[in-house]
C-alpha cells in the first residue's frame, strides 16, 4: 500500500510537536562552588509551582544542568555535606545560567548567587 500524504504528515507533525515542547521548556545550568572550590558531590533539585524535579549530582567541576517543563519562578535546593540550602530563581524559555556559592553561616548552609 502506497503511503498517503496524511500518513507522511503524521510523523512529521509528531516530531515538530516534540521539538516545540522541548524548546518551550525551562532550563537552568551553572556551577556550584563552596567558596572558590567546586562543590563536587553536591546535588541540586528544583521545584517550580507544584512540580518537583529530581536532584542531579554536581560534577567534579561543580557544574549542574536541570531541564524544567516550564518557565517561571522556581526554588533550587542544593544539598551538600548533610545539609541543604534553597535559592529562588527564574527559569526562562531560553537557558538561564545560575552560578551558586555555598557558605556556612551560624552552622547552617546558605546558598547565594555568584
């Protein structure tokens, strides 16, 4: 049976829909440092509205990358050395770089934008 124009168009439309949904997703990446040292072994997760995103490990250079389903206000939670700290960020349709410096103040982990 010869494929009709409709049969050829359906896969193309499906691929286009996936590309558009991926392009409209939020994306946050950057480095997490403890002072001036990469926070290798730390982990970072995000929560945007009611949607939570699982943590990803920070690599040995301190880099992380999160792909979020939507743009908007989010909270990053960074876990390191048995403690955690949060940081409010905004995810955009275009990738957003968020570099973080971890500090300990009064025995508690604190996250600040670099």
